[in-house]
C-alpha cells in the first residue's frame, strides 16, 4: 500500500504538470487507456473471460468512477496538490454515511464521530477566507471524494457478487477511456509532442502500478492496516508539493489534513472491526 501511495502521489504530480496543456478529460483518457490495454493483454494471455452477468453494477461503478476521476484531476489542476488529494480522501467519511443505506449495515457511534471530525477538517482545509473560485474548486474536489465513496461501495457489492478485481478494473478503465475519448472528440484535443508522450506514458504507468499494488494490498493484507496506509498518498503528495513547487502548507490546512486523516482512520477501523 505504501508503494501504491507513492505512485498515486507521483501520478498527481504528473497530472498537475500536464494540466497546464491538457484538459482533465484528456488526462483521464491517457491515464485509463494504458491500464485498459495492459489488463486486456494480460487477461487474453491468461485465457480469462471478460464476460459478466453483473453488467449493470459494472456500469454504475464505472460511470461514478469516471466522473469522480474527472473531478479529481480537475481539482489537482486548480488546487495545491496535497489539498486536492486530501479532499478526494474524504471518501471513507461518505462511505460511513452511505453504507447503512446501500449495504444495509448498522451505523456505529464511532463512525458518526469520524464524520464530525472529518468535516471539521474540511472546514479548516477550505477556510472561509478562500476566494470564491478557490472555494468552488475545493467543493469540486470534495464532490470527487463523495463519488469515490459511492464507487468503493459499488466495488464492495461487486466483490460480494463474486466478480474478480481484474474484471472490475477492466470495465472501469474501459468506461473511462470511452467517456474521456468522447469528451475529447466533441470538446477539445491537444496534439502531443515527444516530451508530452513521455510524461503521459509515465502517467499511465504510475497509475497502473499504483492500482495493481493497491489491489494486491487489499487482497493479501490486513484491511485495517492497508486502509490506514492508504493515507500515505497525502504524505507523499505534501512532500512532492514542498519539493517541486516549494509550497509550504499553512497551519490551518495542515490541521485540516490531520483531522481528515484521523477521521478516515477512525472510519476504516470502525468499518473493519466487529462491534
């Protein structure tokens, strides 16, 4: 999971750099298409079937995932990297809110506490002193976290239906590639040069490595430990932001990040441990 956290943070850096030229939809396409080709090639090599009887669930997961990724990349392009990543990692809080409804599980007091702590952290992170457009961009990043929470519940439902991880990831990358390609076709498309190609290839590679490492971590590791270490992405993103852009995180944003991480850890612990 630490490997995944590192490469997700590198992916964020590449998205922020390339967002100066490419739109969020274009970056989603290049990020997804590489993974799609890789997964398709591996499944064909291993003789694994891509047929499924859960197509409606895959469609729901993929659409929400595509929109969440699109908004997340947009937030990265408009906000400090650590702020955008942290807002996306509010997903466990929204999972805590929606799980009782979608998975018919009894809510816990500890989850309610986590939600309160988390949204206090969001207030610190999106300070009322923000300019209007920065606040709007922050709310877009927060909404990407909400959709990511919906996606993780959809993934849980697919897992309970017996769908393998690789098939779920395949349909997700397929939907993202098609959706982003259509956006590029009707909205805008920028030609890429050799330097852009190298960076975009790195974007797709780091995203795929991170996705595979995360999948393996959740499949073979302790979910409580893995879920907690997922927040290493925020730490790596903060370090990259300081090292590459020389941006120092303000005390109020640092407190907001700490509160959101703490609430996420409480939420993960409450979700994975028995009453």
